[in-house]
């Protein structure tokens, strides 16, 4: 494969799969924060 | 009566992803990308995802969540009778799609079995059209029922309606929680095997080689927006219906980002797998990848069986996994398409879910027999073209214009989404919905209308695929028109008094 094809493939994977990973990470992270804040409020 | 609700956030996301990920991700995206600049296509594609796909997903998730109803009820609550027809139009577009989509899943199901001994033989094209589909009649003629398609079709409808009868949480959510991880694992296995074949690098080179001059052409941008639009299950009434089952506290915006990126992630994976396999086939036959590249039915049911024939080992297993992934991707989409009219009928007429599934799904199943006849492929091809271009795309265009410009609900919906979501919507959302999407979709629709009305297709008759005027009018134009006519007629009927049992959210 040529260097330009490899570069496009890597950038495409980083943007698309990275976008998915970031949005899932955000959901998990905020979900965890909300749960711990609810637990604190219930003390 | 308690309104159905998703059990978990993950369950909703799986169902939304299951709806978006369908046959098009596997057989449409790879060829569209290859045909429109290769690797350079990612630029308009990602731009379209962020300025049309995800913004419309957020819009539909917000409408469903705020107004807590199927598409017709949500639009009725938003703008009364003046807007309800739009919801029914989207529902009837979905109804039409479900009747032929089920047939394609039936083909995939049958090919899953054919894979074990490569029953398609060496001439896969002849097998598909002459032996399997028995396409011996002219366009517009039905011929007899093809039992080899009819029997798996019955099975497809039994599975789909069985899942819908079990309800939202125990049926749709549970099925997607099983089907989606299974699909991802199976498809990963297919892709890993494909990229380790001889010549795979040649295929990947063809798929990713960027032709940056292509992104200066408007047609490439239209292709990118068109693909994103058809791929994400927006303007089908699906996402409105699915989000209406969300609990009050739901992060709408991030759910839309996860759904949009998950759909794109799967189709990128599909592009890698499909072109790696095409590279293998081109190497075996000593031709260029462009000579074997194809999309749609031809790719799945003609080219892939050829690739499976040429496999060095485990041909049957590879074929089984490939067609099983097509079947699973199709089933998760079909159940979401069918749910749109099940929910619509339940709320409008106050009937039980069971009756709505048996009546709506049963009627769709009966009509789908037309596509399981000897001339079914012609009907399917024409209905698919017209309902997508003048159904889905038209609903999407009218939806953004009415919601943003005529009824001016964008600020209200933005406020609702921001109140419950972690990511706040900025000006980009309104600009994307109110300006970019209508311009691109409007330009696309204008081109399509011009091409069809002036008969500018490069065919003998000037019509799509060279079909006769009579067949084009009766099998395509009439079907697309019927969706809007039924939409208007259903909106005239009175709502059942119980539709206010589950109020909209403040």
C-alpha cells in the first residue's frame, strides 16, 4: 500500500473509531459522576 | 396503562445502532466511497456526518423524547393536524420499505444455507437470477411464487413479529442486546480473515487511495450527504419512535453521537473487509480491483459467492459468517422499521400492541409476497429507488423545513435537549439543520426530480434502469405517492381518546 493510502486509512480509523470511543467514554464517565453525586446527596 | 420504556441506556443505544446498521453499511458504503474519490471521500463523508447525520439524529431523538409518541403523535403534539401528516408520511415510507426489505433478508438467510456447499456453483450470476430468483418474466409481470424465497420470507416475518409481540424491553431491546454484539463479533471474524488473504493490500489500496480532485465535484458531496442520510435511519419515523421510549433523564445529544459514530465505525469496518476480499478476487483472476468492484445486490449475491468459491480453505464457514452477518444486520433494521407503524397504529386507534403487530405486520408480510415472485426483483428494485429518493429524502427535507422554518421549533427543541444532555448544543446545530441540510437535500431532490421527469437516465427509455413508462409509473411513482396520500388520509382520522394517557414532557 502507498504511504498516502496508509495515512488516509489511519486518519479515517482515528477519527471514526476515536469519535465512537470518545462518546462512549463520555457517557460512562458522566454516568459514573452522576451516580457518585447521587450517593453523596443521599448521605 | 404504562408507556413502554427501554430497560437501560445501553439497550436503547443497541437498538438505535441496530436500526442504523443494516444491509447498506455492508454493500453500499464501500462502493460509494470507492466510486467517489476513495480515501478522499472521508472528508465530505465526515463533514456530512457532523452537519447533517448527527444533527438530524439529535432532532429526531429530541422530538420523540419531548413529545413521547410515535412519529404521528409526536408531530401532532408539536403542530396539530398541520404537522401530523408528516409523521404518517414517514410511517408509510417505512411500511413500504419493510415489505421489500424483508425479502432481501430472506435471500441472505437462504444464502447462509447455500454457503455450506457453495450451492451457487461457478456461475454465481446465472444462479442468482435464473436458478434462485427464477427471473424469467419481464418487468411488471409477477409470474409464480418462488418457494425458495417465500419460505425464508415467512421465517423472517415470524422472527420479526415475534420479537415485536414481546414488547419494547423484552422484545426489541433483548433481541438487539443479543444480535448486535453477535453481529460485531461475526463481522470482525470475516474482516480479519479477509485482510489476511493474498491480494488484500491491493483492495485496501484501491479503497483508501485518495483522489483529492474528486472533492471539488458537487456530485461527490451529494453522494456523501445522501449516503449519511440513508445510512442513519433518519426520516423513517424510527428514531422518533425509539426515543419516545426513553426515560425522562436521558442524555439525548451524546446518545446521538454514539449512534452516529457507531454506524460509521461499522461501515468503515465493512469497507475494509469488502475491499480486502475484492483485492483477493482481483489477484486470483489477474484483473484490476476496479474490474471486480460492485455494490448492492450484485456485490452480496454475485461477487461474494465468487470470492467464497476461490477461498483457499474454510469456504463454507466464511460464507456462512458473511451471510449470517447480513441476515442479523437486516433483522435489527427490519424490526425498527416495523415498530414505526406498530406504535403509530397503537396510539392512533387505541388498539393493543398485539393487534397492531398482527394487523400491521401481517399486512406487510402479505404484501411482501409480491416481491417473492418470479418478477419480484424488478418490483423491489423500482420500489426501493422511488421510496428512498422520493420518500425518505423528501420526508427529511420537508421535516427540517417545517420544524425549523415554518413551525420554528428549533429553539424549543434545543432547550429541551440541552436541559437533559451533558453536551450543550451550540449554533452549529441550528445552522446545520436550518441551512446546510435543506440546501444539500434540496439540491439533491432537484437533480433527482429533473432526471426522472425529463427522463435523462442513460437508458433506452430514459427511465431508471430502462423500465417502461407504465411500469415506472405504476411500480415506482405510484408507490412513492401512495405513502404521502395514506399519510394525509390517516392524519384526517380522529385520535383515539386514550392518546393523552402518556403526556408530553415539559
